[in-house]
């Protein structure tokens, strides 16, 4: 009889812990707004170095005589690399 009561209490305690874990998982689930903000942040972290590289490269190319896009292309590619590394580091957190 005591063994059955002990098993009953263990089962009751186990179910109670499972319910608490499930409620916590539901409460901690990210909202659509939080996910949207996170994706927007990832986008900005990637795009800003690319745009900055394009503007800086265009400015440098305008200082050179003749028609040249070498700095623009180089700095856009560098911006893509920097943006990809930033996104990787942000996702790794």
C-alpha cells in the first residue's frame, strides 16, 4: 500500500513538473513582433556595410580621372563579406 502511494506521489510530481515545463515553453515562445524585429536587425546588419562600401567606393572613383568603378566594386564585395561575418556572429549568439 505504501509503495502504491509513493508511486502515486512520484507520478503526480512528475506530471506537475511536465505541465510547468510546458507552460514555461509556451510563455517563452518568441512573438511574431520579436521575430520580425530580429529579422529586420539581421537585414540591416548585412545591408549597411554593403551600402556604405558602395557609397565610399563611388566617392573614391569620382576622385580618379576617367571612368573607373574599381573601388566601387571592391568595396561592395568587401561590404558583402563584412555583412556576412556580422550576420554569422549575430546568429551565433
